[in-house]
């Protein structure tokens, strides 16, 4: 790793560690920060799948949900400790994500067909969760009785979870930059530019797509499991298109696809806008939707590529 | 018995076709996958509900709301989508997806927050008709009749009139259409308005079978997308056929297995069709 890139990662770690102090340690602020880091991680996975290999997965909510439901149900019914179950949930989620990717890339589905294919899968998942109410609790959701952080120790629960998520985020950043700076990253770049041309120069497109889908879905499933234990409650409505996929994609496109800082910045700006608009009350989401349209039209490459171009624009003035 | 289920399925399927054809036409002309399509259906139905509450007659309020939805379509196309058309290729597809997604979020949250109690449904003042032991429900009959006549009108419009021919030219090849003196922008606006009106009509017809509330927009959009894509996203006749097939699958499976499993079977059918014929039911291999 180059020196600059090490410094960049340390700065990111430092900023995320200091955020709770900056915003004051109230429970509300910590909850917002926790959700911010959780969604940053989701956007990170999405960046892997959609940003780098252009597979528009609209089943991200289901992939998160598989991790969440699997870890909760397995540990509640079989009594396995959650920490092992997280890994099982993540592996199952990764397996499903990569098989969806394999089917769609072998059949050479176009970007829109992949979207509808995975969307159908996601709705089926939601229906199954509602239907199997004996195991999953159905529409009313599932309340988790045990916490993975023992309540007897006198520590701040929100703060502990926050640092758990930040450590995972840091690990994800390290693994991500490791992948992107290797030959795999070069292959990803070719695939985003032109898939047919990439296949012509001898890149196994299917292999790399499945690989990226596996990594992304694995992270989705892992975070899904921990998110469930953090929230202490899961319901099917948390894992559908409106409440997960839309938010993730908006954050990703806002930040800039295929960049390291894009997901971090996208999720951060999204959260800031949302918190600033909160005093508007009921029309928050309306203003938010309009703002999104404007941002998409004028910053369609995302904030990170735009910021990178800024010095050149400044010189021209 | 089976005849009645089939008829209900065909009526529901034709309503889906009305929704899907709009998506197909808009995508064919401008390469914009309209993720706000279901919201037009909801806007129209809720507008009709508001007008009916204000004292206008049922027919008058439905007609008025259809006209207003068409105008809303024109305004949105002219002021919101014109920057999208400047992009080309895959960027345009992605931008279209995200701009219409933002639009659908805005409309959805506005309607859900300002009119949470709105619900549109029309009950026809006619009793069930019995023909040879088969019970024909007037709502299904009316849905089927209106959808078929609108779809036939559309087919005639696209096949025979000058404007329709111009629209098909633009859909086939934008550059050549421009060389022939056809301005794609105007026809895109027209087709967007037609799509919006047809979606609005589908929303009204949905009110005959079920109840339209402000929150069903997302579901209707998903139905429209599925029908359009299963039919081959540029093929109008394929879309109509896929709507009918999926409607029959939906009603037959919901009769034999219950509503909960029927949605699963519906979606499994969608996945199978996508995997077996990625180019759509009537699509040609590209």
C-alpha cells in the first residue's frame, strides 16, 4: 500500500471514531450515527455489486433480510451463539446472491431484466416471511429477547454497537481497496466500461460478476444479522424495496459509483439532508424526493467525481 | 366455474396490459423506464375521488381526472425528463430510472401524507348476469370491454395514422426519424401523456375490482414493469399478451391455492419466462 492511501484510511477511521464526540453522546444522536454506519456498509456492498460490475440487484433488502432472519431464528431455536450464526447467515446470503448473479450473467440478461428478475425474488422472499408466520412472526415481526452485548456490564449499548459497526466498516474498506488495487479491480474496470470488449480481451466476465456478487451479498448478510440484534426487532417491512433498496441506491448514486469514498460521502450527505429536513414535518419526504431529482440531474456522476473535477474548474476561472 | 375464473383473470390481465403498454411505449421511444408509472394510476383515481367528494358526478369526475392526468404527464415530461434525454446510452437508462424513482417517492409521500384516508372504488349499479349457468360479473365485463376497446384504439392509432407511424419510426431508429423530418421530442411528450392517461384509466378500472388507496402506487408500478418486461420491453403486442397470460396465472392460482401463494406463483412464472425467453414472449432475438 502507498503511504497516501494508508494516511487516507487512518483519517477515515479517525473521523468515524470521533463522530460520537462531535455530535454529542445523546441516545438519539447515537442512533442516527448507528443507522448511518449501517447504511454506509449496505451502500458499500451495493457499490461492489452495482458500482463495479453493473448488476442492478433489486433484492438487496432480501439479502439483508436473509442474514437477519437466519441468524435470529437459528440462535433462538437451536441455541447457537449469535456470533457463529452471523457467519452462517452471511454465507447463505452470499451463496444466494452469487447464484442469482450466476444465473443472470450466464443467461446474459440486460440490466433491466436483472432488475426485474431480482425484484421478483425479493417480493417472493417478503411473501414467504409473511406466510411462514409460525417461525418468522409474520407481519407483526419478531422480537429478539437476548442481546449479544451483556446488559450486566455498565457500558453504553448504542456506543458499543457503533464501534462494532465502525470496526467492520474499516475492515471492509481495507478488503475493498485490496481487491480494487489487484488484477480483479482492473477486470472490474473493463467490465464497467464495456462487457463485450472485456470478454474479447480474455476476461471471464461471469466469474468476476459472481465474485463481486458474492462479496457484496456476504457483507449484506453479515450486517443484516448484527443489525437485527442491534435493533432487537425485525419485520418484513424493514427489508422491502422502499425501505432498503431505494435508500441504498440513492446513497450510492449520490456519492459516486465505483469509488471508495462514494458510499461514505453519499450516506453521510443523505443523512445530513434528511436530518436538516426533519423540522419540515410531514412534507419532508416530498421535499426530499424533489431534491433527489435535482441531484440526479445535475450531479449524475456523484459527489466524489464532481469534487475531483473541482480543482480543474477552479483553475479555469 | 373455470370460465368465470378465466374471465376474471382476463379482465385483470387486460388492466395490467393497459399499465404495461404505457411503460413499453415510453421505454421504446425515450429509453426511460418509468418507475413512477403506477403513481399516475393512483393520482388519477385519487383525483376522481376528490372530484366525486366535491359533488361532481361519477362519469364527469372520471373524465376530468383522466384529462388532468394527461396534462400532468405533459408537464412532467417537458420539465423533468428533458435533461435525461440529453444523456445517451446506458447513462440515459440509469438516469431515467433514478429520476422517475425520485418522482415516485415524492408523489407517493405527498399523497400518503396529505390524503391518508382517500380511497377510490366504484361499484357498478348492475347485478350479476347469468348466461347458460355462467355468472358474469359486471365489473369484470366492464374492465375487459373498456380495456379491449382502448387497446384496439391504440393499435389502430399506431398502425394507421400519420402520428402513429411517426411514433413507430422514432421507436425503431431515432436518427433516421430525425432525418425524415420527425421531431422525436414532440412525439415523446405525446406518448408520455398517452401512457399517463392509460395508466390513469387502469387505476380507475382497478377501482372497479378493488380499492385504490394512495399507497398502492409502488405495487402498480411493479406490476406494470413486470408485464412490460415479460412481454419484451419494446413490443406492444407482447405486452398485451403477457398481461393477459399473467392475469390468468394470477386468478387461477389464487382460486386453487389462495391469495398468499398466488403472488408467489405469479412471480415464479415471471422468473421462468425471463430466464427462458429473455427477449420477451413475442420479442425477436436481438
